[in-house]
C-alpha cells in the first residue's frame, strides 16, 4: 500500500475555525527547525510574548502560548487557579460554559452555574445574585465570545461585578481575540485563554494565555500541587518567563511558534482597531446578503459577534441543511459550520475570522449560497 | 517597533531532539489548512493511525497522536489508567522516570520506585522484587530509551515480568520509536507514548500513543472521571476512532498532522528494519570518531542507544564545555545536548535521529569537533 502525499484542496473556511491563513504564515512553518532551547528560539519566544501582550492589551508578565489547542488553554487556567473544595461561579450560555463546568468538577471543586439561554448574553443580574448567594466563591468564569452561538457578553461588567465580590475572573476569549476588543488590563481580567486558529488566522494547535499578578499570587499560595504536570504554570514559567532559567520543561512546537509569531506580526502591522473594524465591515456585508436569502440571526444585534454569525435557517431548507453543507463543501470548496447541541439542524455558524474576514470570502460565500439555494 | 519575519539559520541538530527534518515534511506544513472535521481530514487521520500502527508494530485500534508534545502523551497514559489509591511501580534510571512519579502522585496514587543508576538499564531482579513486595500494584511504568542518559532497557522482559504479576505496562518510547525496535504487540505493552521530534523527524508538538484492548477495558471500568478533560480518552476516542461519530472534541493541529503523515510515510517507504540499521550504522561512525577524540561512553555497549549518544567529556574540556557548545552552535551551526541533572557538565548528549541519522550529519559533527577541540 503506497502512501501518496496528502494534498488538501484549498477551501474557503467560513465555519467556527480554523480560518483561512495568510500565505506568509503558511510559509513560515516550513522554515528550518531549531532547538527549543536555542538562543535564537528564546529570542523568538520573547517576541511572541511581546506581540501577545499587544493582542491581549495587557502588561501581564505571564503571557505566552500553551503548546496545545484552546481546550488545553482552558484547562491551564482552571487547574492552576482552582483547588479541591473551591467554589467557582460559571456563567453558561452555550457549549463552552459546559466545558468549564467539567474542568471545575475534575479539579474537585464545586461549580455554581448561572444559566442563560443559548444565544443570549450573560445576565448581569443573575450573576450578581449568584455572587451574593455565594460569598465564598473564589472565581467567576465566563465565555466572552460563545463560538457555539455567536453571542458576546459584557466582559467589562462581568469582571467589575466579580471584583466587587472579591473573585478572580477566568475569561474564554477563543473567538474574540483579534476580532473584537479584548482589553485584559482595562477590564481587570485575571486569566484569559484563546486559540490560534480563529481571528489570529494561525493553524490550530496553540492557545495564547495571560495571567494577572493577582492570579500568579493565587497560584503561588496553592496548598496542593496542580493536578497536571504538563500544564503546571509553576514549572512552565521557568521555560517561558523572561529572566527565568529558560530551563527545559517540555519541547515547544517550534514550527508552530514560527506561524504564531508571523500571524501576530500581521495583526500588529494592521493594528487592532483596524482589524476590529474590518471584521465589522465584512460581517455587515455578509449580514445584508444573508438577510436577503431568508436567513435571520439567532443573536440580538447588540450582542452579536461579527466574526461568528449564528444564523437561523430558512424553513425551506431545514430538512436538507446537512446535504446543502455537503454541496457547499464538495462543489464550492466552502466550509460553513453546523449548529451544536440543541441548535443542530436549526442554525449554521458562519465565521468571518482573521485573514478570512475579507471581501473575497464574503463574495464566495454569498455567491455559493445564491447558487445552491436558488 | 517593526517585527521582521523570523528567519532561522539552518542548524545541524544533534542534540536530544528536535532532529533535522526532511524538506518533504517541512513543505507539507505550508499546505492549505482545512477543517478538523472535513471528510478529507478525517481520511488523513485514518491514514495517520494506520501508519502509526506500523511504526509501533501493533494492531491496537486506539493508536493516534495526542495534539500536544510528548509530556502530554505521558500524561495521557497516566491520567487515563491511574485512579486515586492505585499503586504504580516505576522503574527510574534517569530524568523521565522522575516525571512519571510526578504524574502518578498528581493522580492521587502511590508510586513505588525501583531505582537504578543513571546510565544503567532497568534491573529486572529489582523489578521482580518490587512486584513480589507489592502484589496489589496495578501498573509497571518504565522508560524504554532514556533521553537523559542514552540507555535502552529490555522492554520485552520488563513487560513479561509485569504480565506475570498481572500488571499493566506503560512504556515511554519517546526516543526509541523509529530508531530502534519498538514492538508493542510482541512485547505485550498496554500503553505507549512517543514524540514527533526524535527519530520520526517531524517538528515537535505531537505525541503518538497506543493503547491495548486491556488498557481500554481498564479505562472503561474506571470509578472516577479522568482528571484532565483535554486528555480524557473516553472523549478523545469519539474524535479519533474509526467508526466513531468523529465528533468534535478539540480542534486538532491540522498542519502539524500533515507533517506527521509525511514523516510516517517516509518511515514506511524506507522500512522500519532499514531505519533501525541506518541508525546503527551512523551511530558506529560517530562512535569511532568520538573515541578517537577522547570521549568515552556513559552506557555499556549492550544497552547503548544508537540514536542518543551520552558521552563522557575528556577531562581537558570539562571546565569549558558550555563555551565549546556555544562555539559549536554559533560558529558551526551545530547543536549538541548538555547533560541533565547530576550529569550536567560531565556528559554531552549527541543525537543521531531520524532524517539526521546521516553520513552528512556525522561528518559535520566530527569535523566541527576536530576543529574546536584541536
């Protein structure tokens, strides 16, 4: 049995991620590998950290990419900040809040759930009630941009409430980073995690994270060891922190770091404000076209994410939406995302992310939909 | 502040990994990204699993790459097979056995340590005594090829002893896979993990793992949830297993998988036996040159790894070995590895791995050493 090289067809990626990648980023990965402790690589690590601080709008020292996908970034935040017996308030309004609950419970802690409907932003009143009812809560965790529903919650207000009740905050900004404002320091977020493959338009596999001084102090005061050796920040810090020994912990994914560096440099060159504005503009073009085709939006305009469009399918196509997505993929090389959980078969998730937030991609998408739905 | 593209100099990588990469593999990573649930990607996943079964010499269904480096592959084995209160016998003869102990203890289990000197193979008599003294032990864990010392242990005999005492086996074959025989089914290993960046000559970032039917049964009978959501095989299986729902768990590092596929295909094309023989031949050429230069080997010939040469430094250079490694790196673009722990400053670790197990690399290494030590 002969193994031929895998030669993927170029596809227009307008699902929930991965997004299409700038050729500069793709090219960077084929550069020669060097050692994970090579001084040149250590210099690259410092550049990546500095660029990540810009993307997160933070001065946090401990800002680096976890050497694994976003789910591992999430787990890094929880296993380091949560100890057995702790109480964590989780605002859930989609799939990823549920995953936070799994993380908290696997740390031997208690999750207090503040539930909102899928497609609605986190209700601040419900959160405040939960904080009052649980004065011993240690952390408030929430999803800034729910990839399963396309809703954005008011991170600044959530963090303010958490601070007023002396809680740390953990924020999932997997889908927001680079696409809509993520202002860690201004908001006072203590731990945040993202993914490389959404609005940063880097291949999947890395999870940018950032921790405040207060979070690091909390980690320093732990009574128990972090349950994961691989994700234990007290060990990882010795590899990633400037001024630290830069000693071996694990072998970093060197070529993936080349790509992250390149994609962050592209973001810096464009400027965050310009990137946010571009996502907004392309979202509006897509929205206008989708409304004409009979789609409507799951999420109210006020909390709608430009980069993740959760659209309710026209009645006429609900019973064949899977086949239509197949046709889009096979005949138009266009990927759009299906609904998750209770929204499966009812919505599509159309991503307008990073390098893919372009007039070209919007044209391809609307043109293909016009043909397929005609 | 302008960020220029990072343009790493090509270096001859003869440390403990990463190793030099075939241009075919480097090129593969710059192919267009496609979705992690795209049918074309699912087909690639199946090809990768099939090629990995060849590399591991196993028929195990559950054979796939963990989406993170070797340390996460190690953790995958331990957190899935170990439950709180379990007893695990660990054979330690270097750095990585110590990391196993950390893993076991962080699972709330007890580690029974069977200690051997660094540079010595696991002593089967000591292991047998430990098995007799701990009839309630559930697992025997050991490092097949210790990257910190260059020693290979007798995996077949260790596994046989473990089976005779009704224990599962966990084997670290990070440095052996592809370089020296790894015969999971013949030896009866229950869980094995490796790394992409050693003798497979793929960029770092992925950890090939394989689990026997007995291991899967043990996982199925767990009384407690796996403490890591990201590494929980009961969830990961639904994404990786043929015939399974192929449902979303995490976003796989798509382009890194292109590279793993290409590097495994290269191994298959060459043939395992031929690859093992090439490592042996190039090791012998290096050994002859090093002996002439006054180096000696830490490890007895019988248990010496061809792909990781732990060499004792000539007395004359011990006090300036760090400077010499810097000169090799800066003036000859040659990376060799330092000693770890108690062996720091006493040995070097010279890797002859994968694509780098070539006459060209051996020539570059010996020629540079001849110049620098002259």
